[in-house]
C-alpha cells in the first residue's frame, strides 16, 4: 500500500492549529490527566506530520537539486510567522 505524501501532509496541516491549544497549562489544572495525555498525543502526531513531511513534499514538488533553497525559504517564513504571530494576535482583544 503506497501512501500519498502530499495528501497526508495537507491533511495534518489544518488539524495542527486546532490541537495547538490542547496542551495548555491552565487546562492541566482542571482536566483529568487522561484528557491531557490524549490531547498531547494528538498534538504531537499532527505536529510530527507537519514538520517531518515538509522536506519529502518539497522534493516531490521541486526536485532534489532545489531542496536546500526551498527548505530555507520555508523555514524563513515559518520563523517570520512565529515572530510576527503573537504581536498580531495581541492586537485583537475579545
């Protein structure tokens, strides 16, 4: 059975931010340990898909000779999002 790498990478991507708030320290105080372990497991699995399949999908799309440049650009924009995301999220007060 052959797995489609692009489909599994794009399938894990939308679920990763949804599980991003799962291992929250405030929830650890009110939720039972089994619920925390379950949500942390789901978070780890989808984050692993997101990060580990990125170079494989880049090689499929662009080829091995362009992998280093493409992966560098992907990491650049991930880093910019990680730096710029929290200040923009703080602008919107619910």
